[in-house]
């Protein structure tokens, strides 16, 4: 989009930097500055600061706003050339570029405009409708109609559909056609037919105004009978309105990660890529990969006459469908994680498959409120993050599980962290905090000031567990086709890969770490709180748990890193490690059920 603007700007700069043919230094100032100012003003749809022959700035601004109001976007206008007709008159050629949709094709054309030298030697524009478009007559205006294609899907493991632009029925109740004594009957039959909470719907109806449309529910058309709308219509005041909405398999499904879709804000429209109200990604992957998922609108540009009739199209562009975003999320595992965290405020859960590095679940209890703590949270794990400290101690010559030597040096902990995947970013497909040892920079958290502190997100802890389970460092992946993408706007980016400089996790080191984590839940080292993870559904589990201060006066949080078969899980939540262990056990049991 806007691909002609840079070239045009360079041409204008080059042109305006040269004197007009036939002009000399002794002649009065030429029209170059006035034409450049006019082009800039039209581009902003505000020509304040320019002078006009036979009109005022206010009148021209009003005319300009009217003429382009139906386009819903602003043009990019540059100067192509200026011809001096006489000492007091010049004709400028303007290039118009309308970035009408997300495709590579713009609507372009040229117009001409006459300038006259005023009595004070300044140049004035003779502004007409043809200054905006060569075919435009007075009281006509340009109108752009955009028809968006169906937004592309977000897919999960095995090609399962996680999010789709579904045809839906929006069920409403029109109170204006009902008497007060009819509300109860309509609510009763709607609740019975749709399986809704009658008391909650009654309260909603009573709270609405007497002439309001009450939003009852939204249902996917593919999940109800073909006669759904006619059946709803038999209930007094009820109606089923057809719409399309971007929906997941259930409310709150991976909501913070996948994000939301809605009308573009005025701020988004100001960037020139969208018109206000255009359907666009507002958060999460929907925003990060919006251009891919949204595709390109079908567009027509026409002239609208004063009697509201339309002329034949001046410009047409076909729709280009969006491209599905392929992820590794497992629908069943993600659903179980979401359901488990609903009643656990502040919790996050990440699940990774060690054999592939595929991220199977990214869940936050915030339920779509934009708090992406599972991937972006920066938590101190203190100096007791067992996988890292044990690996450093093993490399220092300690036998697994012994108390000697003491906590390893910072350099040894940093090397062990990298071997297990902390701080080594390698193509997840979305921003994440990969963790590691703080470098003492100004941005480290208060809790990071503690010697031996490891910083990590729940995702980073899950990646460490996956590396232990696999026996070598795992490079997690979430988005399988990550290009092209946009800035997420959260300020966090993936770090450059440091894989080439990372000491490898050796097979014998991994085996010893697995033995230590297994002994934590079943054996001589088993703690009372971790024993519940010893055998979940009859399958052995390896795990570590702990608590650490967040810093800044915030309450402590607890973490668990667990491995069962080809599944690695990290759980974070405010509170005790016993609480985090209980959530982990419930999650593993739910998957086995």
C-alpha cells in the first residue's frame, strides 16, 4: 500500500529543486511553493494557508471535504509538472494516488489546476471540482465502496479450525412491539428454545429501555437448524438477524493469544491503512497478522451525482482473500487449559511437546483482557530454579542431588540457562520473553537484583521443561507460517538467536536432570507437595516447583515445571507452590480423562 508515494515524493523534490525553464533570477517568484503547498493541503483535506482566486479558504475546504467524503480515505497528492502560460498564469499537473485497499494496486490519475499571480505577487489557485478529479462536475463527489472478503481462519494442530469468520444468527428481542405483560412469556420461550438462563435474561430485558433491542445471544448458523430464524420469529418480539463474526470454538478460547477482531478505530484509520469501521485485528495474533488474515477488499470508485445516482465505475479492483494462519495449538489441550484457569485469577499455563517443540497451549486466566502474561510476563524465579541450578552444579562436578558444591557462579548459571533454552529466541512466530540471567542493566526488575536470580516467562519455563524431557535444547514454535507479519505494538520483540554460541545440553546431563526431577515427585528427594504428581493417571511425572518474589511490593508467585511423556507444562500463579502443583495435577488428569 502507498507504493507510489516515495517515488512521487522524490520526483517532486527533484523537480522543485530545479528552476522553471525560461525563468531568470530577476523574475518574480514562481508558483512552485504555492503548488507544493496546495498538493500537501489536498493530501490532508485541509488547504488552510493557501490562497484562492475568487474564493475563500473556508469555501474551498468545505468543497474539498464534500467531494472526497465518500472515499473515506485521504489521497496522496504530488506535483508532476508546472507550465507557465504567461508571467501571471501557470498550470500545474497533480498526481493523485488513492490507496483504496490492501492490494498492490492503487487508484491513480492526474489533474490540472490553474494558478494566477495576485496583486501582491503571490500565487492564487483557481480551485474547481476538476482539481480533485478531471471528470468531476460541480455537486458531484467521489464514492468508494469496499466489500471485504471473508477473513481467513486461524488453524491449530492438524489443520483444526480455531477461529473462523462464521455466519451467525444474532438473536434480539424488540421491546417496542411488546406490552409489559408480554415480556415474561417471550423471555420464557427464548430461554427454553436457546437453553439460556431465564433469570439472567429477565434481568437484562427489564434493565433495557421500553423501545430497546435487547441482545439475547449469538449462535453460529452451522450449529442450528436451517429453519432457526423462522422458528425464532414465532416468539413475540424476537428476531434472528444474519451477520458474520470472527469466533473461536468457545468464549475465551486462547483469547489473549489469538486476540480480537472489530471495527478499526479512528487512530488506526489515521495511519492511512484502514477506513473507520473496517473489520481488523485489534489485539493478539489477529492484530499481528492482520494484513495476512484480512486480505484485500473488492473496491469500486464511482461518481455520485446530486440526485444520488451513480455513474459507471472509474476504478475497480477485485477482492484478494486472506491467507490462513497456521499454528501448533492443540484444540483439546488448549480448551482444557482455558477451562482450568477460569477460577484461578492471575494464572498462566503453557504446554509444549518436547519431541517437536510445538506449543500446544497458551492460557491466561485474564480471558481475553489483553494480559499476555503466559508469553510476555517477566518473573523472577529466585536463585532456586532447579533445572538451571542443578545443571550448573552437575557441570561443576556435583553428583546429582547432593548439596555440594554451593550455588554456582553467575557465569555458570548463565551458561546452564542458555543450554536449557532461556534467552535463546528462534522463531516462535510471535513476541515472547525468553528469559535468562539479568545482565545488570537499568531495565531489570527489582527482584532481579538478587544474586543467582533467573528471569523467565511461563513460556520460557515450559521450554526448559521441554528441553529436559527431550534431552536436548528445544526451540519452541507456535506459528508455522509466520511471514509476513506486523508489529504487535507491545514493544517486545524476539531476541536474535544465540544458538550458535549456546553450550549444548549433553545426553548424560539430560538423563541426570530427568532423574533429579523424577526424584522430586517419587523417591528420596520427593517433597510432600510434589508427591501428588508422582503418578497422574498411572503415568510417571518429572517436576520441580518453587516460589519467588515479584518485586515492587507485589505478592509472591509460584511456578511448576512438569514433564509427563511427550508433554511439558509450566504453571504460574500468585500464591503457594502447593496451589500451582494442584493446578498442574488437575490439568494432567483432565488430559488423561
